[in-house]
């Protein structure tokens, strides 16, 4: 009985660190760049799937922007598919993106088979689940000397991961990064936060998972140097405006950086 219970617990732990939905992220070829008078050059990519940093290309509509060290915002009018950006000022940059809301509905067809459609639950029978998906992504970039605290700037996304230290300055030898999770600009307690580094897994598992405290804070152990991605998600019952279309509203947010 004890052995069976142990196996159940072990399975629960393994399952808890697996990515269960397609993640959306922004990746930079370099997160820490030397500065010169001509500016620092990086290439930006958007990713979608389970295998950060390279997996699928997101085919939906996305709005991108860059928040510069002086807090001015630059709107990017194209998708990040090797998008070249010249960063002309020293300091910390935030590259952010958010998808337009998308609808997905899972249901049983007339033969009892589980199937899905990209759309609302309207005119659908035998519904399993129906959700509106909202995805947010950020990347933290440092150019030259970075004495500012722009890495912790709140952008106002519905769900957002805020690093409390500059993650690019931490060392991936077991140092901890503290993050705050905000939902509609308020700290989100008891929220799962997943963390992993490039190359950790070939099937979408995360290297680390923890839970936020009552103040929305969580600590992620940086066990490896290199590119990192953090993820959190949250769902709520559909609002009155959407309850005839979906049952839930689902939010997911990621942030990427480079541990030393």
C-alpha cells in the first residue's frame, strides 16, 4: 500500500512539471549585449509549443513592443521571425508580446470521439471544455551598464511575471530568482510557477516548479546557466459578456532571460 502511494506521489510530481498547453514566448539571440555608439544588435524570435527556445511559429495575431531604458515604447509592426533590432541606449529593455484572444472548444462528436474546434461553444453539443485563451510573453535584455530597475517594470498585462532582481545578472549555479505574479495588477497567491532552461527536456517538461505565497511571490532555483523560460497560468469563469461563448477564460504568461 505504501509502495502504491509512493508511486502515485511520484507520478503527481512528474506530471506537475510537464507543460500541458502550448506556451508562447519571445527569444533573443543574446540577452546581455555590449554597448557601443552604433548600438547593440540582436535578433528576436517568437516561439510557440513546448520546446523552448525553438519549436513552432505562432500563426495567430500578436502585438509586440519594446520598452526602452527611458520607458519610451516602440511598437513592432511585424512578427518576430529573426527580427533585427538595434538597441541604441544603455540599460534594460523589455520586449513584450500578447496574442489576440482565441477560442477553443473540446467536445464529443456524434460517434463519441473526443474532438475540438477553433471557435466558441455556440452550436456545439456534448461540450467537454470551452475556453478563451490569452497569452503574454516578455524577454529581458541588458545592454552595457545596467544600473536601472526596468526589469521589474509592470506592463499591465492581465497576467504578468515580474522579476524582483535582474535575472540576467544571476548565476545558474543554484542561485534563486524571486518573481512576483500579478493578475490584473494584483498579487496572485497559490499560483504555480514553472521554470526551465534550454536543452533540459525533449518533451516539454519543466526543470522546476513552485507556488506563490500570499503576496504573489515565488523563488525559482536557477540550476543551470544559459537561456531560461518561466511560465505561469490562471483561469477564471467566463464573464457575463462571454458566458454564451465559453465556460472559462485562460491566461498564460512567460518571461525569458539568460542566467550567467
